[in-house]
C-alpha cells in the first residue's frame, strides 16, 4: 500500500515554482498529536508541529477540535500543494481514546479496510500505511502514551476513494492513509508508478494469470470486456508503459495485454515508454514509412496520428502499429516468462487491431 496514487485529478500546471504539499499520513499524524495532547492536557496545540521521517518539522493549523469523556478529536485540512491529488482539501480527522494495550488503529468513516493480500497491510486491517502508523505511534510515545486507540476518518472519503486505485486493490469503504516521507512533491510520476507496481503485487498474490495495462478508460473498458477480466486485473497504466513493463520483467504474471488508442500505441511502437504528450510525440515520418501506400507528404502534413489513421482506412495501418508496439513490449520484457499482446482501440471503444 505504500505510495498508492490518490488520483489523478486533472488540474492545469500553475506557472512558476510548484508548491509541495503534505500526505494524508502527515496530516493524520498531526491530528493524532493534537488530539492526544488535548486528551492529556485539556488544550489543543494550534498549530501543531510534527517531525517527518527526513527531519522536516511542518506545523499544521487545526480545522476541528472536539473533546469528551475519555476521548479527543482533531482535524486537519490536507494541502497537497500543486499536486493533482484527489484528496486535496479533504479533512483528515483523528479520534484518540486512551486505554487497553499498545497502539491500535481503527478505520473511521471514509477510511478503507484492506480485504486482499499483496499489500503491506494485512487483510482485515485499516488502510493506514506502515510509515504513517509508525509516525502516529511515535507522537503518542513522545507524549507519554502507551495504550491508545487511534481512529482516522475522512469525511466524504468513501466517494473520493472511487476515483483512486483502492477498489481495484481490495481496499473498501474509503481512502488510504499514505506517505513514506510525509511530503507530496507536485506532479511526481513516482506515486502513480508505485501504484502500478502495487496493482501487480495484488494480482500476483491473487494468483491472476492475465493482467492488462491501458492508456485510458475507453481502451480499458474494451480490453476488459474482450477478455472478461476481473477489476483487479486492470492496471491503471495511463502513460507509464515502461513503469508497468519493467516491473513485470522482474515480477512476472503469465500474460499481459497493453491497450490504448492509435496515437498512444503509435508512440509505443516507435519505442517510447512514457506516452504522455509532454514527454513523447508521434513521429510522423515513422508513420509515413509504416504506411507507404499513402503519399509521404500527406502523412507529414497531418496534424495528428488519428488523422493519418483516417487517411489509411483499409490499408492495415493499425495492425502494423500494433505489431510494432508488441515488438517494443517484448524488448522491454526481455526473457521474462510473460506472454504479451497489444490491442488498439478506437475512440468509440471498438478494437481496431490486435497483435500477439
């Protein structure tokens, strides 16, 4: 569950230096510290300062303060900075109750429960990442606590979780409390790629023999329906074909399908492993050579790969691109025991070509 991606939400990249933010794990830790301090002293520290794993000491203003007999509750609004994170602006709430033995974690409303193997947290446990658990236990120990129940909740988290990987990973009922450093670095690809890796881990733990990575929802729906794959087999690859294939090379699943639109698979066919429009472009000269039946100047003058595809109706261009895409996939997988195929899907969700 480490670094499961919580999005994406499509926001325009702001101008100037990007502002970093804080993970749900950091916010939960700060809320726990404030609540437990209030339980012990009767006063909520506001703002509340915590120490992150790498030594940073951010201070968090409180958005919620409540106290009753034997319990205290604090809430912090998550600021993800300029990262396109679905949890940006949500309130992370911690309720602490003293008593019993050791530190016990409980999922409140909006925080999920783990139901499947393959994640660092065992099935039946709240979806609270190991590092945030350590951070919360540490602030309790710093304040002299021992037997404490920590309940983390996120109002509205169950609905937000539907926009994340959690349903696929068997995390039900809400969001995960995440983070290994406490810091969200804006527009980092690392969290998404790590989520792809965790999805492969879950598929392997479930014994699935066939997984699929697709570039978008249209191709995903088409591939899933074509093969009748379960939701857990569908890896939200997005633009990160390389991140998926390189991990499969060392953590193999017997079969993988790569699905996408003509433009994205054209880039894969040309050897690109990051299919984002800002990091790779369709080489029109390559497309012209792939379809010599078309006048070269016509292809080079096209605005998009889709325009070339429309010009090449009936000429088998989609199949040639799928074949070349499969060659790239096999080159990345090397000698891994993974059977691969590549599917190109139209914007209407129809399968145009399949290789392998």
